C-alpha cells in the first residue's frame, strides 16, 4: 500500500491533464501537494480546491520553469511554507505540432522554446530542490518523458529530440544524485488530454497498432507516477506505459 503521509510533493504543470491527475492522486495517498503552474492560474486553483474539498492539503504557486530565478523563488517558497520537499514531478512540458518531414518548418525559436521548458526546466527544478531533499530520506524525482523520445516519432521533431534529452538527463541525474535521491522517468505513448484536442485522428495514427486497444488516461499515468516515486529499489529507469505499442 502506497502512503505519502507527512510527505511534500511538488508537481510542475499541475493545473491540467496528467499534472492535475498526479496532484490529486498524490493527495489521495496523503501527500501535501504544491501545484506549480506558469499560465493555467484558474486550472491550478481548481486543482487545489478539488484536493482540499476531499480533505487534502495543497497550494498553487506560479513559476516559469524555463527561468532559473523563478524556479529558485518557487522552491524556497515551498520550503518555507511546507518545511521540506520529498518528491518532485517534472511534468510541465510543451510541444509543437509539425510533420516530421517538414524540416524547413523547424525554426530556431521552436528548438529554443521546447528545450528551455522540457529539458532546462526539468534541470532547473531538480537543481533547486536537491539541497532540501538531501536533508530528508527517501526522496525521489520523476521526470515526464515521452515515447517520442524512444521512437523518434511524435508531434514534432524538436519535441521528440527534447524528450530524448529528458531520458538522458534522467540517467545522468540518477548517477549524480545517488544514493540520496532516486531519479526515474515515465515515457508514455499518447495520453487522452487537452494536448490532443482536435488532433485525435493524428493521435491514433501515430499510436499505430495497440495490442491493448486503448489510449492511456491521465489517471493511468498518475497512478504509475505514484508507484515509481514510492519504489525504493529503482533509479535511472525509463518506463514506457504504451498499451503494447512497442511489442
């Protein structure tokens, strides 16, 4: 039985989709949850209200994770308000929809935007929480990768490359932070969230043959996030819930 009682969890991009589902699930298991957001203020507050309504403890904090100074300010606020950080879920991420063969359509700004949030943002958040996590025991970090970083396919070429970088970052951080802090990564296939709103046909086309004949839900991924955070014997792993897509 998973229990996060008396633990504090920081979830970036916690206002919507998988982030919201993870916040709710972490709270169900007893954690105090910080819902980090950059733009989704109303959604983040809704997530907090949903948790509090069910008897949990949560707060929302705004930070642009692509900016190191804002990340440090956020983490210090969490430390001061909650007295520690045990779990970090680097869930915040962005994408661009662009056909893989449209090489001319890939602009420098797209590379910079995706890597600033998806890769550098995860690193900034990790670096900021490490000093506080090292004062605790059993701390764990979960990065949100993507099957696109495994297959090279996905919503766009820069997105796939950014998620492959997240996978490598996970392994490097797992080495750097052992034995004090565990670092793992979940690399899902398509998830039914607002990212794919209006792009459902493309989502199923990219998924190909699915032996389980289903698309994962945000709740599926949230449950796995909690299980990985709680697994004391695992670090540096890239786990891909993909409904059999890669069999």
